[in-house]
C-alpha cells in the first residue's frame, strides 16, 4: 500500500484495501469455495504477518475481512464500486452506523470518519492533534485509528459477532474457519443477501 509516511484519510485507506483485494485474480467461486479461500488466505497472510508485529497482524486481519466482503459481493453479483464496497466495509466494522453514511464520508458529501467520531479520535491515537492535520493520518496511524475505533465501537455493541471485525488472536490466525464463517455471514447480512 505504498509509503508509510504518506498521509491518508481513514476512508481512503479502506478504499485502498478494497482496490488491493480487487486486483487479485478472482474467479467465479461458489459460497463453499469463497469460505475455503478465505480460510486459506487468513491462515497464510496471518502467519506471514506475525514477524511484522501487531501492526502486521492488524493489517492482515483487516485485509482478509475486506477480501471476504469483496468475494461475497462478487458471489452475489451486486456490481458495487470500490467506494460502495469501502462504505459497506466501514459499516461492517461498525466504524460508521451504516453504508449510506459511510459512502457520504467517502465521497465527501457527509462528515468524515474522523469528524463523525471527533470526540473519540484523539483517544484512539494518542498524541494525535486533529487541528494540525485535519482528517489525514500517516498510513500506520490511520490503521491504528481504524483498529482502535472499531475495537471500541465493538465493545459497545452486543448484537454483532464478537470476533468481527478484525482479530489478532492466535486461534483466528491458525484456525480461522469459525471466524471466517462469522465474517461471511455478517457480510451477507450487510448486503441484505443472507
């Protein structure tokens, strides 16, 4: 995803995840094949990211969830744009309340993710001064912001799957099938196709 010192908005970072997934060679898969591919991807990328430390595992976990969402969209032939998928991803992660609000943040017609969570933004990334930098972060800080924000949001929501979005537990890296199925089902509900 390029130079770690480049600044990026959280919305743009999520769109980059979607674009990276879509650049993969994607064939038309059945539901069973999507889940098998996701389990394999999570295990391989998760294990490969361990030497990079927690940030590497965060990136791999978020990337794998973006891939599941993209594959569910492809499976059901929904024909969504990268920005629409990124909006659904922000909603899936409970960073934004729904895909419509998230899409408005992505295309600039509504409050940004940072503006939406302004009170919590500086708590999510210690030492962050929103006044001096607006809503752009270094890529590493944007990842930390999304990770911590979605973790805090998840703790307050009881009706969502406990292990989504994102997981860095060893079980979810080594034996990801249960978590992958949960993310798959959550993505289907997000699209209204379950």
